[in-house]
């Protein structure tokens, strides 16, 4: 947590205040007035955008510095977001949401990731959506964001396996130039997943 507090302790927003291009591109897939959980939301750019679009958003992060900036951003945009301090290991995943959002959660090790993906599914209401956006292993060669850890990145095969019990609506690998603050800047090796949790039997 201290490491992330240090990274976020700056006058500007490390990843900017605009939402991830992935979220802007696919915002229409989320039904109106959905309850949304934004995982490791950092300084709030994605949760605030979701709230601006009329969703009821809960966002958590381990960094209190980031959450202070997220609350300030929500205030400037005149929206309400439920911001909570928490990490992926201690979050209460039993609360169901219409949509669970994970953007650039590349700090999770392979062991953490396996548990995280299961918990994301658990936190998604039957028939709800999971939106996941991150880096592929090739990102390490680009060096334009994320940790220097190929094992923390995603591949299509990995995501197909992890979400095989869901309906995969969209899965795409691509390269693109993104400018999302100084933290994500330049040509990037990206991957997107949108999956629907089955309705209850």
C-alpha cells in the first residue's frame, strides 16, 4: 500500500482523469442504472465516468491517497461514488453487482489472479457482466505501462479458460497507442474481455 500511496502522491493524476478508452468504447453494453463494482480503481477516473453515465458505483483501492483524489474528482464532476479502502484479498466479494469492472489489475500475481477471477465471478449477479481490460505479455517489451512481469499479463487462452463458465461476448487482443496520464502512455499490447455470468438455474 505504501508503494501505491507514494506513486499516487503527486499533484496531477497518474493515469489521468479521463476513463480508459476500453470503458468509453464499451460503456453501452452496461444496462442503464446498473450497480457496478470497480476493482482497484485508483484515482477514480473509471468509477467517476460510470457515475456520470448514471450507474450506482462502488469502487475500492488499497491506497488512501488515491481514494482522496478519487473523491475530489467525483466532487468536481458532481457525482456520487461509494469509495472504500480495501484490497482484492480482503474485499467482501459476496455482495452482488450487475457489473464488475477490472482495468489494468496487473499487480496481481498468477496465484492472486486465479483467486481474483473467481471472486469477480462471485461478485457478479446472475446474468450480470464482467468487463476486464489489461495488458498482454508483449507489453513488457513496449515498456509503456504496467509492471515488468510477463506472468502478470493476460492472454486470450488464459481468459477463455478462466471464464469458460461464462458467456464470452467479446475477447480481443490488439495493439494501440493510449495516452492515459503518464502511467499509461504510448503503444501498448492490450486485451479486452466482456463476459456474461449465466442466469441462476
